[in-house]
């Protein structure tokens, strides 16, 4: 069970972090424009 849960959690956190970074990138781009 742990082998299945851990990769899913890591994948979930990776998606969350990616969304945060992309949102920051968009905000920075909007500020520059």
C-alpha cells in the first residue's frame, strides 16, 4: 500500500508546486506588461 500511496502523493505535490510556479510566472509576466 505504501508503495502505491507515496508516488501518488509525490505526484500530487508536484502538480500543486507546478501550479504555484506557473501562477507566479503568469503574475510576473502580467506585472512586466
